[in-house]
């Protein structure tokens, strides 16, 4: 549809960047980037109008996001060339507009486009050898100053390298090492660093990516004050634990990056951790989860390890000392099968052992709402966990007692 609208408006339009890379790799990609030789914002608005979508326009940059009701997103950029200098009627110059846009990109594999116009529909535009690098599995910058110009590309190189199991091309690796040595990452704002770091922490192979950041000397810029080797084994295995928890029916919640963040910091002193949470603007709730884990993971682990004499209710309550995002960490730290199985059973109980009596029942006994409600409900819950009451009638009798 973008193609029809572009033709109507007299613009040329291309799909560019990650979507082209992922089509060639036959990998899924939900984001579409369009580059428009013309007014990108006007195209975005026309596209949104045709589908009842929303537009978020950034006039200063000539870019816009089209947000479709089903969550699908299209980014539209205006190829940055002054159009009165380069009339759109001249095909040779037109393609130099998209070339200009592609040249600003990070790596050859991300700097390809697909022509969406008329008879050229579907043609691959590949000025920098991106397709060949994709075939050979290489991450290559477009020019020598790329990392100096935008140091965040150092982290992106690692992310794409590990995500696709590629290699950073030797000359690019040299440039990266030199940029790291010159401490270019110290110039990046924490906000931008965090944006990219969070992308890494949400990747399936986040553990390997963090290891690579360490190998290439970037870790101290990402996690200042945190010693990598202390958390290395846990980060290495965390992905597996997250997968296991998912198989058990306990996915990591809607902030999966927090699992890695927590694991990366669990061995660090609270002061450093607090300042890192501030630096990356974690909100109060997220910071609370990180600090609660820091304060309690050793205790939780040692209690769960108790072989005899531990009441189920006590164990379940112990688990409540940790946020769910710390579960992958705890599971990773467990090295015995019986312990993992106990952990699984406790998680099931935590989720499923809600008592059937509630405040309404206590009220019906003539009590007025107050602290006694919580105490009574808590006591029933514990009794249920310890098998002292088994059904609703027994719960009611227990409350009356
Ligand atoms: P992902 O699958 O992680 O979304 P992506 O390539 O789509 O990968 P985005 O961060 O959405 O990643 O970037 C879209 C495109 O914008 C990239 O493919 C790349 O061409 C370009 N790009 C993004 N960040 C930079 C950067 N720092 N420097 C140069 N080009 C960039």
C-alpha cells in the first residue's frame, strides 16, 4: 500500500535496514523501515489514514512512526537530500538519495534496501556488499571512522555478531578495539547506552553478548564497578534457566531484561548497584526488585537447600522475598536436581494455593475489616500449604477457630 501511496504522491520509496537483512536471512522481523525520496511524514500520514493507524512525527528529522492498531509498526524516514537540488525526475540522482541514507547506517548487512517502485519493485539495492557479508557471516562497518562517529555501534556489532552467529570482520574488529581503547564509549550518554544495553539484555543470546562485551573491553563502560568474572558462570547459564522456567509455565514476566540485569549485579555491593539503577533511570519498582534480590538471594537459596524440617509454608514465604525476575538467577545457582524440582513445586504452590475463603467470609462472621483479616487469611493460606486444611469447609472451620 505504501508503494501505491508513494506513486500517487510522486515519491520513491524503499524498504531498508533490518527488514531487508532479515528477509535475506529468512528470519522474522516485525519492524519495517521505509526510506522515502520525498516527504516521509506526508507518506506516513497518508499510510496511516488508509489503515486508521496513528502517526508519531518528528518534523526536525523528517521521520515518523506509523503505529497500527494491532501493534505493527512502520518507521518512515526521509532520504536526506535537498530535493530542489536533485530533482526527483532524474533516476541516477534519485538513487543517490537512498545511497546517502544507506551510507549513514552502521554495518553493510544493515545498509541494504529493496526498491518498492514500479517496474523496479523487489530489486535489491546493495551499494556496500551487504549481501555478500550476510552470506559470509560478517559484520563490517561502512567506513573507518564509523565507531568514532557513533560509539553505540560497538555494542550493536556485538549484538548482531552473536545473534546471528557471525564474526566481526578483521578490519572492523581492529577499528572496534582501537575505538574501545580510546574510550569512545565514555562519551555516550547513559540514556543511549542503556537503550542499546537493554536490547542486548532482551536477546535470546544475551549471556554470550555480555561475555563478548567483556572480551572486547566494553563491560566496564556498560557496568561500571561490576566485576565480570564473578557473574560470568551465572550469565552463561541464565538463558537456559529462563527457558526451563518457561517450560514449567513460569515465563519471566514482561520485563525479561530485568532477569539479566539482576543476575549481572547480584554479586555487587548495594551502593554501586543503586547508582547503576539511577544511572540507567530504572524506576522505583524495578530498583526495588534489584535491591530485594541483592539483599535476599543468599538467604533464599540457603533456606531452599534445607533438606529436613522445613515447612512448605515457610519455604513458599521465603520465595516471596524475591521478585519473579530473580527466579532464573536462583535456578541457575542450584546445582542439584532435587533442589530444582523442589523449586518448581514451590512455584506451582505459590501460584495455585490460594485459599477459597476470603474477606467476605470473615466479614460474615461478624468481624469488621482490619489487620485481623490479613492475619486470618495468611494463616489459612499457610495451613493450606502445609496440608493442615484441604478444602473450603476445613478452611472455614480453621478461620472460625
Ligand atoms: P533489530 O532486529 O534488533 O530491530 P534493526 O536492524 O531493525 O535490528 P534498529 O535498531 O531498529 O535495528 O535499526 C534499524 C536500522 O537503522 C538498522 O538496520 C540500521 O540500518 C540503522 N541504525 C540503527 N542504529 C544505527 C546506528 N547507531 N548507526 C547507524 N545506523 C543505525
